[in-house]
C-alpha cells in the first residue's frame, strides 16, 4: 500500500494527493477566465474529499479572477489542518503572463501580497520559483533565497521551498536555510528525488498531468488504465505517488468532474506489473 500522508517540514501532516490552484482561473493558458464561482465550488469540494494541501501563487490568475482570492472566498475560516503553499519569484508582464523575475528587494512585497490576498498572518510554505517555463537555468539563487530565509526568521513564513532548480541551486539554498519542499517538473531526475527522500524533503512535481504543455505517455498509461478499468490521468497520478514516499501530487482543475476523477487516484494501488509496464 502506498503511504497516503507526508510530514511536511516535520510538523505539517498533509495528504500526498493535493490540489494545484493554477487552473482555477482559466481552462487553458490562452483561454478566457473561468467564472469565479466555479473555482469556489471546486475548492470546497476538494476539501470535502480530503484535500488538505493546496498549491497556489499570487501570479495564478486571468483578468479579475485570481486563485488566491478564490481560495480565501471558498475556504475561510481555514481548517486547522489545511496547508497552503505559494511561490514567489515570477513577475507578471503587461500581457498578464509571468515573464519577469523579481529582484531580491521585491520578494518581501510579493510575500506580503500573498498574505493579504489569502487572508493569513503566516504562510505555511513559500517556494522561491526560479526561471521561466524552461528547465533550471543554473544561476545563483543565494541572494534571493536569503531574503525568504529572513522572512521566515521574522515569522511571516513557516517553511521554505525551491522550484525549478538544479542540484547546485538546491544545495545552495540548503546551505542558507532548511528546505522543506522542491517543486520541479517531473522529468525522471532520480538523483534529486533520491536526495529529497533521504533528507525527508517533499518533492512536488508541477504539471503532473502535462499542464497542457507536454503530452503524457498515452500508450504506456493507456495499457495500464485499460487493464485496471480507470483513466490515464488516474494512472499518471498513482504512478507519481508510487515513485517515492516523498512525492506529493498536486493535479489541478476547474472542473468538479475532473476533480473527483483525479482524487479517486488516491485509492489506486499499482502492482509491480503495472509499474513495469509504465517504465517500459
């Protein structure tokens, strides 16, 4: 049986299958905003179904529809066991796309904006998100991560994470302050995943279902899905959870039907034969 929970930072127990908030405001990257009430309904249903780890960001939104405001509207007063993770670093350009990167002296303002929009006095987990939509760029993150470490020391942040980083950037951050979670695109970097597992650090793949920017391996997933009588998305989520007890999955959606489908993967246990077929 796959372990269903993870101790985030040693003091926050979260269900390993959580929810990513990026899709609350839009169905596609270039599509129109969703109706705000649909996101509110999805969030409330997610919590009803056992989600207690929500991943968001201040730059998640389209037009007037913003993920953080939807979370606040749907879920306040927050349950004691609810963990909200956010990320700072990207800056929105004139077209509303997060195409810029915050300087060290801009990070405090971004953290304070997340506190206000979410209606919190302290953020459970804040990632420093590095670079754009491509892979890790290799630049130093020390100065920026040190700012977040200062905010943690002040009590505005409970735990720190890093996102879209390589092994050197990960080590650089850990030399400054404890790193509780890594949020990278899952590309089979087993070395970094193993390092997280050994250290008790969460590994949280973004775009766990492709994110509309990369196809899933439909042939391999489809073979297992057909055998089990489930969907390819459910197999993809279950495979992530089976990869390591440190992996937290955060599939996102603005659809109630897709939400229920995704969360049903929590009850899907893949056999050795299934995992072998997925590895090819």
